[in-house]
C-alpha cells in the first residue's frame, strides 16, 4: 500500500517538475513579448530615424483613404516607410491600426503639423499627405506646414486631398510665391489616381486590336477620370479609339 502511495507521489512530482519547467521557459518569453508590445513604436521610430536610405510617407490621419494609399505604396516600394500621425490607439478604428501594423507603419499621437520634420528627418526625402474628411482642414493644414518648411533643405512633396477649384488656385499661388523650389504643394485627386492605376495595370494598347472601344458605365467622379485618362492614352498610339459613357 505504501509502495503504491509513493509511486503516486513520484507521478505527481514528475508532473509538477514538467509544468514548472514549462512555466520557467514561458515567463521570459512572455515578458520579452510584453516589453516589445509596450515599446514597439519606440523601436520602430528609432529604426526610422537611423535609416537614411528610405523615402518616408507621412499621413495626417489614419483612415480608410490613407491606409488604402499607404498599402498601395508599400506594395510598390518595399523600402518605403509609412508614418500615420494623429492616431488614437484606444479609438474604435482598431481595424485600421492592425492594417497599419501589417505594413510596419509607425503610429504617433502627434498631429502632422506638430511633427518636427527638421529634427527627425533632416536629410530624407519626404511625402506628406493631408487626408481628412474636411477639405478646408486639408488645405489649411498643408499651407501651415508649407510655410513651416520654408527653410527646409530636403525635397518634400505635400499632397492635399481636395478637388476644389479654389484649393487649386491657392496651391498654385503658394507654389509661385515660394522661395524654396524643393518644397512643393500638389492636389491629390483620389479618383484620378484610381483611373491611372487601372490603366497602368490594364493598358488599353495591349488589346491586340487596331480599334479600341471603351465603354464606361456611369459618369461619376471616377468614371469621368477614367474617360479623361483613356482619351489621353488614345493620343499616345496610332490605334483608333472610341470612348462611350
């Protein structure tokens, strides 16, 4: 009876040793993972600061439009570095945050205008994207940053998401009056970009036919941009083009 009892104790002791060993191995792994999760953005920012060979794309917000553009950029340029400013990590947009993590983007709570580009990126080519739902906010924020970068010596493009004709005139005036040719303001037309990407991926001149007929169903913003882009493409080839909406 005692022998049976001691055998049971040995069995319990073996199980205890096994689980104790597993726990001992897991503790440092879980601890390192927790530390990495806490300081992940710090590590990412340090990696960006000391990486002088890459081009940086910085967005004013993390939203549907900005994450779509950022994913497109990261697919076409594996060395592109993406930064989203004005990100609240406790917000409801966790889906966008996870998508940003997948492309190794840096997330910061600072606004784009509160982001000190001169100190962090003194010699790196930059692309800034002002992508909010409010077109007036986009143009005003871009103009503020444009003025701030007046003495910045790095090539920088500021893209403003607005199709407003007034914004176009304001941007043209700002560029003409600028004393720094390295800093440039540009309007970013999302519909135009979609049209160009579509025709880039599916060139009309590769149909193999002498006559190219384009049918666009719907004359919305994107449809009209596709029509204009297709008409422009038709001037680059000797084929006969027909575009119908």
